[in-house]
C-alpha cells in the first residue's frame, strides 16, 4: 500500500547548506527526531557532522542538487526544506520546494529577493513605495537628473553591505559605480535616491497569499566619511512598534504576500522610514536572516523564543507556534566592520535596558567616538521621540 510505504520511509528534512549558519537549523530538526539531508559544496562543512545524509554539491548547481536528492527519494520521505541561503542558492531552494512539493519559495519570487532592480520594478508596477532607482552597467547610462546624494549598491549582492555606498559628491560617483558592479553577481549596479531615516526589518510568514507578521527589529547603520555603509548592530523591539507606522508596514507585508499564492515561507522586508513616517521598501530577503539576529539578539531579548524551532515549524507547515514574541529592549552591537559575509560571535556587545528610548540613547553614546560622516544610528531615537516614546528626557 502506498501510504504504508510512506510511513516506513525515513521522515527527512532537507537543509540547503551545511555551514556554521545552518547548524542551528540542523540541530533543531534533529531535536524533533527527523533525519537531515544536508547539501554543501564543502565536504568538511560542520553541518555534515550532524546530518544523516550529506550531499557534496554546490547549492548554486540546481540540476546536480535535484539529481542527488532524487537518488535518496526511495529511502527517505522528504517532509520539509530549510534554506538559510542567499543569492543564486535561492533558485535551488525554490526548485527543491517545487520539485518535491514542499513548503517553501517559488521561482517567481526569487528574483525579487536577489536583484534590487527586479524588486524595484515589481514595487513600481504594484504601487508599492520604493526609492527611485536605476540599474546600470556603466556610469554613462545613469540619468543625469538624479538628485544628490545617491546610494550605490551591487544589483545582485553576494557579500552583505560590501560596496554599498552613499555618494555625496558627483566626483565620487564613478568609483562607487565601478566598485558596485565588480561586487555584483550580475555585473550591474543599482543607483537609488538616498532617503534619510531609520532602517527596520520586518519578519513575516507568507503562506498561500496570506501574511502573518512575526516581529520587527531596528538595523543600526552608520556612514563613514568615504560614504561606505557599515552595519553597526541590531535592536528590538523596533521603534516603529505601537506607532502609527506599524499598521502601515503590516499592510505592505500583507499586500506583498497576496501576490504570491504558491509560496509558504518566511520572508524579511528591509525598510527605510523617514522621520515623517513615509515607508520605503529597500530589500526583500528570503534567506531566514543573518547578522546574529536569531543567534544572539532574539535569545537576549526573549529567552523563551527559539527562532530556529519556529523555522522548522514553518518548513513542516505547522502554524501552531505563530504567536508574535514579546521582546525586552535589547541590542547587539558589532565591534568590527561588517563587510564580511558572517559576523563573528566573539565580536559583539550585548545591551539591555528598561526602556527603549534609553537603550537607543546608550547606543548613541557608544558610537559617539566613531565619527561617522552621517550618524544615521541616532535617527532611531529621533523617530522614537517623534512618534510618542517618552522614556528619554528631551
């Protein structure tokens, strides 16, 4: 009987990637008693030590990964997929989900999560606010009417905020564009108008066209004298929580999820909000997040919330843990520049405070000596005060 064969086969979760960032997901799956089939091009990837099956293939090579998985199909019952991956690997994640009928991404959403220009085109066509921008392969293609300052970034970024730069002077534009093109996976740069404001992350579950917002956090960034953008840290709860902006962001996430009725996955919206409360989409992530938000920030702010357990629940199409976590005011600050792909565990400072405004005041005091050209990290406190926060003296 077919159903009996399914029961007899090993229930297995596929993990796309077996590096350090995938370890918590593999551990969470193992705690639930599932087999893990891990995929990574590095035969010495640490996740392979915990996995039941290892597939040594590049997560970028979709065809080889699918072929390898088919070879285990008779002995393993694939029940879920977790993919803490970015860039071209997301195409493989979507292909696995579609090939084996698992909750996950669809191929139609992957370009929006990997190419800045494709997301901008999508937002424009659906009336969603996003900074004005242009995709170019050389500086001569840029519209001369773009107002300064500008933000220049790789169109298909491969490493964090590498070669993402604010350009204040026209004389610095050519070098910024060349650097962004060289760091892009598709040889294009994305040039956008620069909007001053706060950076907020919104984690939501998009499930068959419906949206469940899970949480918000603040991304703390600074801009150096040369315009290079640095990731300085992250904090919760976001300054937008309980403000007039929060329901608007929820509405944007709901609208975005409604266009993708075939996906069942966690997504992250990176937003820029100016001090008047206007909301702009900056990026869409489908990689489950990084920057130690799940490993360090969430446990610091709420020890009972296990993000990786929640990721496994979503992968299994189990919404029993869909409650939004409550966070005490907390932040992790990166000691070193965050141009590299991973942030080191031993190079962060953890902060907790009784009040959100007081937390951001402490963050500003910590960064006072950093001498950024534009201290955008202070914008969160300004926003908090402007929208009703009252635990800091003016």
